[in-house]
C-alpha cells in the first residue's frame, strides 16, 4: 500500500493481525484543531503521533494523560478530555456539576472541594466539611479508588482506579489517619456510606492494566506462552483499545461534519 499525503496532518501506515491471525493494513491520520472565535479551524502547529501511553508524571504513580495513537482498531469512538473543572464565575464554592457533550454523547460529573473521612470511637467513620475551591483537576487521582496495606503484607486495591481516593475497607483500613475523599463523582452522587465502592468518574483515558479494560486484552497464560506467542490471545477483543472513560465512548463513530 502506498499513501500520498496531501494534507498537513501526520500519518502512519503499518500492519497488524486480529485474534484469528488475519493480517490487515492500518492507516492512522492525526489532525489537530483549535478554537478561533468560536469556530474549529486547522491548527498551524500539528501534534505529532504519540507512540506510547503518556502519564502526567511517573508511570503507575500518576494517571494516564494521553493514550498511544498506535492502535490497530477501535470499535467505537473515544472522547477524552484533559483539563480542570472551573467553578461558575471563578469563585470558590463547595460543589458544582460539569459536563461534556459531543454529538449524541453526553457525560456529567459532580466535583467538590477537598474533605476527608475520620474515624471516631463513637460514630465510626465520619465525613468532614467541604473546603470551597475554584477548580478541580479532572484526573483519576481525584476520583474514587485507591489502595492501602492489608493483612499479612497484602495490598487492598481498587483495580478500577488504584490511584484514586476514598477506598475504605470495613476491617482492614487503618483508622488512625484520615482518608481523603474523592473530589470527582458521577453526577448527583453523595458520599454517605464510607464502605460503598463508587464507580470511578472522570473524562480522562483508562490505562490498559485497569479494570474493566484489562480483560479485553485477552488471556495470557502458559498455554499462550507455549502455543500462541507472539500472536494475540484467542479471546483478545479490539474493544481493549477503547481507552475512554465510563460514559465517554460513543455508541458508534463520530461524524466530522
């Protein structure tokens, strides 16, 4: 296959295969636009192709910021937002809602200022007052999730978001330190039960090692090592490459007009 690129957009061609080892060609085209006077126009400086997942800081210690552009296929369009939620009028408040709409897709979250759960002998875990803020980063380290030491050198982890906030185990969570509560919640959610495992909310991409994305990559066991490597596992699903957050995957593909 030959490609003559007469556009200003970055492109790349390569080959891959599906779970049944059928080869196919891939053409990636990446376009960068910007808002000018309320209209979307082609940016003078085009973003280059991103060849690996990029985090905000250290890998596995900070959330995924940009997913790799090198994917063989996505069954649905991903919508990903990188940014902060700013309070109305820029004044510090305790909580507010923010949303994203693209075509038929619409997703909303509720953000709050910082607060924490503290344990008291009389009353158990109690949620403190909210500190008003003017903006909240829309990142998974501000959403529900987290990890902490468990019994016998184990680690209690929310595998949907190990970097999050607010994870409390009724029996194993240390009670001598406050547990910071999540600041990004699904729209309308209330923090009333310290042990309730909320769905991590946000607009950013989900890393490949987190649930529910990870199992879609397939089963890689000893049988795969002995009989399948270096090919994809038999239960590999192209949906593994959809990295958008819960509520941020389009039902199909977006129209560019």
